[in-house]
C-alpha cells in the first residue's frame, strides 16, 4: 500500500512543471497578441495605401478642383467629382427617407406590438432581406423595378435616382430594423410599467416614453443604415445609370445619377496600373472611406452612450457649461419652448419646397395645408382613436416590409426556375457568353473562394478573438485594436476591392506574373470577413461563464490549459455559427472578387490557386449588365446564388437554435 | 386522522377569514377597495387563492409575507398591471368605490389614473425632472404650460422634493440619488390626482436614511390618500401602517390592526413569521 502511494506521488511530481507552463503561457499570449494586431495592421495598411495613392493624385490635381469641379471625364483629364459626391448623398438621403419610417415602424411592431408567432415571422423576413446578396438586388432592380417604374411614370428608361434610392432603402432596411429593435428592447420594462400605472395607453407609452428613451439607438440605426447604403456597389452599378451630372432640378428623382461606389466599380476595370485615371478612382475611394469612417465613429460613440444613459448623468455637464451666459439660457429656453414648432416648421418647409419643384407652387401649398390639417386632426382624436390610427400605420408598414421580401424572393424564384430546371444548368459549362449552357464553373469558383476566404479568416481571426476576450487588458493598445477591427467591419467592399488589387494582385503579378488569381480573391474576401470572425469569436468566448475558468485554474492548470481545454470547446458552436454566416456573406460578395479573382473569359473549372476563377456573383453581374438577352440564365444564376447564401444562413440558424437549447449553464 | 385535522384546520381558517372580514366590515363603511374571492393564475401556477380583503380610506395598510407569497401580485391587481403579463388569468372581483375593476365596461386607464403606483426600484423616465412631472398630466390631456408647471410644483412639494430640485428641473432625473428618485416617482404618481397609492416595496433598494425619509413622507400622505404598501420589512409595517395583512403561499392568513397582528397574532403561521422563525 505504502509503496503504491509513493509511486503515484512521484508520478505527479515528475509531470507537474508549473514554471514551464508559465513560460508557455507567456509565449501563447504573445502569439495571440500578434494575431490580434494583424487586423489593426491591415486597417493601417488600407489607410496608408489609400492615402499614399491619394497624395500623389492630389499632387497633380488640386483638391479644390477635385471636390468642387463639376466635370468628371478622367480620360480627358477632367477630375471634378462634385456631381458624384453630391449624387452619393442624394441617393443615400432618398433611401434613408424611405427606409427610416418603414424600418422604425417595423421595429416598433416587432418589439412592442406583435404577438410572439408573428414576431418570429417578421424577424425571419428581415433576416432573409439582410442575407440577399447585393448583386441579386441589382438584378431585381434592373430587371423588375426599373421597368416597373419606367412604365408607371411613362419614362424612356428606369435608370435613375428613384430606383437607386428604393433599392438602397430595401437594402438598409434590415440594419435599421434590427438596430432599432435592439434599442427599443433595451428600454427597461420599469419605464413601461410606470407609464401604464399612470393610465397611459400603449401608444402613449411607446411614443412618449419608449421612443425617447431609445432615441440614441434609433439615431445609431439611421447612421448605420446610411453607412450600409453609402457603401453599396453592385446594385448601384446596375440601376442608377451612372451619369456624372447634377439632377435638374436638384430634386428630380427621375434623373440619371452617379455615386462614388458605382463610379469606381465601373471605371476601375480597364484602368492601367498607377495611371492617373486609376488614382483618381482611388481618390474617390478615400472620400468614401472617410465618410464611412466618420459614420462608424459616430455610431460607436452613440451606441456606447446608450449604456450610460440608463445609469448616469449624461446631460448634467452640458447644462452647467451653457449656464455661463444668460443669452444662452434664454436662447435655450426659447428653443425648448418652441422646439416642436421649429422642427415641424422646417420639415414642412422642406416638403413644401420639394413639392414645389415637382408640381408647382399651388399644389405644393395645398398639400402642405392638407398635412397641417391632418396633424391637427389626429391631435384632436381621443387617445384611444389616436392609438388605433398609429397602430394601423405601424401594422401596414410592417406588412409592407414583409411584402417586399416576398416580392423579391418570388420574382427570383419564378423567373429563375425555368433555367434552374433545364437539364445540365447546374452541371454544364456556359456557352454563348452565358446565355446558353450552365453555371458549373461559377458554382465551383464560388465554393473555392468561400472556403478559401473562411479558412484565411479563421486562421487569423480566432486567435485574435481569443486574445481580445481572454488576455487583453482594457488599455490604449486594446482600444486601438478594437477601433481598427470595427472600422474594418464598416469599410465598403469596393474599398477592399481597390486594396486587393493594389496589395495582392499587383505585387503577385510583378513577382510571379499571375495576374488575377484565386489566391488574390481569397485574400481580399478573407480580409473582408476577418473582423466578423474576430468579433464572433470574442463574443462566443466571453459568453462562457467565469466559473469554468476558475474551476480549471483551481486544479492547478495554466491559463492557456483552461482556455484550450475548457473554454474553446464550449465556445465552438458560437464560433461555427459566426463562420457560417460569414461564408454566406463571402459567397454573396461581388465587388471584392470583380477585380481580383474573376475574368470574364474564365469559363472553365480550375483548381489552381494562381489561375483566375468565375464566381456566381460576377457571372450574374455580367449576365444582367454586359450580356444582352440572358435573362433566363441570369435569373437561374440569381436563384442558385440565393439558394447557396440562404442555405448557409439556414445552417447557421439551425446550429444557433440547437446550441441554445443544449446549453446547460 | 391527519386528513381530518387538516380539514378542521381549513374550516377554522375559513371561519377565521370570515371573522376578519366581518371585523373590518363592522369597523366602518369607508371602504375604498374590496377584493371578493380573488383568484389569480400565471399559466398553471395558482398565485392568489380566494383573497377577501377590505381597505379603508385614509389609512395605511401594509401587506407582509415571505417572498413569493403573492403580495406584489395582489396589489398589481388593483390597477390591473397584471394585464401586461402574458398567461395571467384572474377570477373574482376587485371593487373600487363599489365598482368592479374587472368589469367589462371598466375604464382601465381611468382607474389607473385614480390608483397610482410606486414601484420597487425607482423608475423615473430617462428625461428631465420636469418632463417626468408633466408626463402624467399631458397624457391625460392637460396642455396649458402654466397649469403643468403648477401641478409639477405642487406635487414635488407634497413629495418633499421641491426644495432639493427647484433649481435644476431641466436636469436628467437619472442624476438624482436613489431616495430622491423614489420621491420623484411618488410626486409623479401624485401628478395625476390619484385617490389611492399602491406601493410595492418602495424602500427595498434604498439606504436607511432615504428609507426613513420615504416613511415620513408616507405618514404625511395618509391625510389625503389611502396607501396600500407591500413590504418585506416587518419593522416598517409596524412603524407606519394602521392595518396589516399577512399572506402566505397565495393565501390571506390574517388581517387586522397592526398592533394586534404584531402583538397578539391569532394564527400560528403569523406568529412564526413575525418572530422570525421563517421568511
């Protein structure tokens, strides 16, 4: 007996080497830190690359000529980007005006009014909307919406501002709905109780308590929706006509218009490496990058303020600053008293002016008077009738949102099925520039790009995510890393495309003479989904309860042993869900592969990393834009693409649900 | 035998309850709220069992009992706050000035205006103090700014908060201390001119000094309002209430004068709870 115990003891002592473990812990921490920093380094690389090309461009073309010039014709040496920049804002503005009321109403319905079953259906619809690839929106826009609007208004063509804004409104709708819904749900029930307890109706509670409390989240939703709309490329390339002119008059929704992303997307392909035309497009990219950067920063600030709002004194300081001068106090009191009147007056004036440019003074005045009458009419209603009125509007808006989803999906399915059911569509090579034959090479290419990019992103993203949640102390470096990752997340895909060309394609060509290649596409796409992977890993790992780690440490394990043996295995379902979602996004992206991996001429399957490939998205873009008379196959391709993406989202959904059920803590 | 005794016990209890209601009945007819055979279920969970209770005007009635005994649920019946909760089913009557709150034709919102409520955690809206005070009158269609200001001042005064906040009415209510926030909530409840104030453990999240202030305020409020207070704190019930009801597992065990309940409880359960043998 005695000898046995001593043997066992010895066995332990020989195996247990705490000092070595500690050293390994340090090494691992450093390794993870390097991975985490890489994401930030990529952001800086993008910034450095953008600005270095930009600087050389602005050395030749003065900044003022670029920003305020009205003539854009790069091959003739005219670089006036004002019509493009203004166009970008006009199209985005139009989209937001449509999407915000619709999205907010839908969010209110989902969060406050709908019974649980209907809530689920609505959320699913919105998620589907978020999953539809942008090129599919573009296809829907050019094939259905543009023609529909053309016939509706009796125009010669439908490539115009209105189509662009409508498409962008639908595309930014999911962002607005989900962020608004989160903001509304974050309002504690305590406030609702207090309001009901004083005899308020549901609508009064929503309007006067819930929405004001959620206002910062709603603002963030609008800003994020704008970011989404500003960065959209493929649909814009197809539907707005891309004329670098100012609408005449400036409110003319039927005018052909251009935005930054579409100008880059359409113009970049044929430009030569380092030419002034190319650098002028990169300069446009800088403008876009700066705008989206500002938007990201702004929405981050607002979203972090929400957390403080329910706990502390945000307003306090500001009031004290203003109290310095009596004039300010009076001004503020004046504003406070007439705040509603002033904002309403301004909005009414704007509506009146827009209407005036469309239909003349008389009708404009009449409509405005009607609006004023309607507002006062609603105010006169009893509270119960007011509630009924607003609930009806909210219900109708929500139904309309679902209708949009149904319309797009059914259009794609109905038009895509004939091609889809053709023998060999999925297993054949394309013929006659894609009008005939199948889409096999595109399917294979999309799979290659998707799998490659997710492998790349996981390789760098998982260590970075683990570092951020387990090892990072909340200091300046961590803050910078986080900010870098967040900004990478909000950067438009067309900017990644530019980066991919200059950073992957050109060097690889110079070094090995590869040209566009699968590898360059994988790297560009991988970089694009990297931030999402880092974030989901971080969240998944953070969600594992602390006692698990403590339990492991209490047995004498090293930190890394606990993480690798207990925490990561428990976090795997979360990470897998995030990865599958990212694969869906990667499969649906066009812009990043358009200049880096795809060639119009690549019609065959290739399994080499250094050859160009075809992707479903790019194939669809060519069939709906460049190749005439390919509607049937284009719709079939759109359906195939949609299926792949939605199946991936479906898988993620199933994993998440099963995991939630199985979870035992 | 066992069955028999338990049955006897039940009988005794029922008789006892009848005694209670008779006692309160005899003690006066200024009853503002009366529950008649009130039963409540959350899905299959029977939370309130045959509650018969009468609340007297301009008195403070405390409801005590261990957690989960249904005391909060009970007072939430009086302003129909349970309506908001899914799967909640109610049987029986709650008479408010003789009219059933659960009648088909009852105006829920009007009754909520007349029966104000203070919650466990101070819940001022995340707006300015003045906006908190004018919210109630505004939703009941008071629009004149002068009137609104008057109401705000009057109610803040009554809640003994005016002197502390009159120079910073535009500041966020969230910048007040916990005790101030709760007094603001009381002032806010007063702003819609209720007849009754329901208080659901109003001092549970406050420190002793803030608690003392709130208690003084409640004693002050008694002159004009009827107060029904749920409390976890037996000393508090003893200090401020005129009547006390003891509940256990969804049943009303004993109801009577506070002094009687605390000094000569008639039920064994009440005695055990009050002397701290469980709870």
